[in-house]
């Protein structure tokens, strides 16, 4: 009877699943696959729209470039405009040179200040580490002195014990051996302390120097005053021939938006650009003037917030011309407000 039941159970294990269950599983798989296909289709549709948008952007940019090229071609083919076009791009070249000089000066100034600040940080760190090393080394010296004194005392007690005759040893041996044990114990403690101090000294010597830290607000403001002083120097150098304003104009207007006149007038502009570029001095030649002008700028500079490092443009809208005799003349020009030669981007933030 028992065997019949087992056979029945085994037979049940290998029965075919009902047709209804199989159909239900297939239907579930079908709906699952359909949902996954919908998700993939939606993703592909979004990607298609994104690509279409990018194509439109590129097509628009290409069309604008094509229009600019056609406009430039028309200007170059027009005898009345061809000289203006040449002068325009020479002025834009001048503006780019000034922007490059300003950017280079600002970057070098920032690096110098950061290196100086990091150097001061390293000096303080080295001084602190040196003081810690000196303290530990002094403690090590004290431990070694104590160790030597204990070693000398131990040797003396042992010699004393060895020199005693048998009769004296009967009375003094135990006390001397106790003293020897105490000295040995103290010596071990002193040695352990010395080893601990040596490990501490090694840890101090293996310390990594601190990473560079960012400049504080006062340092960034000082840097920005010098950058503003430098942009004024550039402006004054080219403003003598009226080139500074024209160079800036070439960066905010398109070719054909301004007309510089006849061929003679355009050639004169180009000649003045060449002369002014050749006569530019190195920064070291007017470093003292930069410092003096930076102080004048700092005296009037105002900031909208306590943590701002870029002054309000209206508070630094005075250009200071300083001659060889130190005489200061003022002129109202908002170089920062008008962003001459990209000065707003060159400032430290």
C-alpha cells in the first residue's frame, strides 16, 4: 500500500502542466516584453529629438557663419569698405594682444601670491615640526642619560656584590639582589619610554607637508587692485593715439558696423597700432607705477558685500595717469564696467 502511494506521488511530479497555466505564463511574458519595448522605444524617440535639436543648432550656427562670410566678402569687394575691414581686424588683433597680456599678468600674479602664501604656510609648518622634533629629541636625551646612570649604578652594585666575602654576603646578598632587580626594572621602563619617543620622532619626521590653501579675501582683493592697475596701464598706453576705445569697440561690434574713413585714415590707424605695440614696456619697467596706482584704486574701491573680492565697477571708474615725476592725473573711464580687454574674466574670484 505504501509503495502504491509513492508511485502515485512520483507520477504526479511528471504530469504535464495544465494548458491554462502555460497560456497564462506566455501572456505574462508577452506583456513584460511589450512594456520593455515601449521603454526602449521612448528612449530612442527622446534620443531622436535630442539629435534633431542638435542638428538645428548646428544648422543655425552654420547659417550664421555663412552669412558672416558673405557679408565679409561683400565688404572686401567694396572699395569703400576694404580698408576699414583691414583696420577693423588689426584693432581686434590689438584687443586680443591686450587681453592676452592682461590674462598672463593676472595668472602670474595669482601664482606668485599662491606660492608666497604656501611658502609661508610651509615655513610655519616646518617651524612647528622642528620645535616638536627638538622637544622629543631633548626627552630622548634625558631618557638616555637616565639609562646610562642606571647602567652605571647596576654595574656598581654587581661589582659590590661580587667583591663581598662569604660572611658579609650572608647578611647583604638579599638586599643587594633586590636593589639589582629594581634597577633592572627601572632600566626596562626607561628603555621602553625611549623607544616610544623614537617612534614619535619618526612619525613627526614622516609627516607630509600641508597642501596649498586658497587665498584669503584680503589677498584676492590685493591681486585684483594690481590687475586693475595693469589694465589702466594698457589703456593709457593705447589711449594716447585713441586706439584703446577703438580696439574695445572692435570686440563688441561686428565688421561693417563701424567705418574708419578713407584708405589714408585706415592706414594711419594700422601704422599707429604697429608703433604702439613696438613701444610697449615690460611690466618690470613700470612696476613702481603699478604699485602706486593699485594703492590709489584700493583707497576708493568699495564692495557690495564683506566677502566680495571684486569691487563695484562704479567705485573703480577712475583711471590714474602717473608721470615720471609722480604727478597723478585722473580721468573717468569705467574699464571694469565696460570690461575692457576682458578684465572682468581676469580678476581673481
